[in-house]
C-alpha cells in the first residue's frame, strides 16, 4: 500500500491570503527537497485556530482515520 503525505495549512482571515500562499509554497518546496511526490495539501482560509471544527482539517483527519 502506497502512503500519501497529508499536509495542512491555515490562516485565520481572508486578509492573510498571501500567508496561505506562502505556507503552501513552503510545503511544496519541502516535498520537492525531500523527494516526496505523493501528497495532498489541505487549506483552511478564514478559520480561527480556536475553532473546534475546520473544514479542510476535518477532511484531512477523516481521510487519515479511513486510511485514505
């Protein structure tokens, strides 16, 4: 079974979209430098870190639990 790497990034406001782009770029660069080609990036924008539920994080965790 091939493993896929799950990566997560988040910003709390829409005004931080460049911050989200920077996080995604950094994650992709990390994967490139470490020869990781099978990955998926989950992104939450306008999601506070204190929220119990965040849509992309919830999808990522569900995928992990179900083995996807």
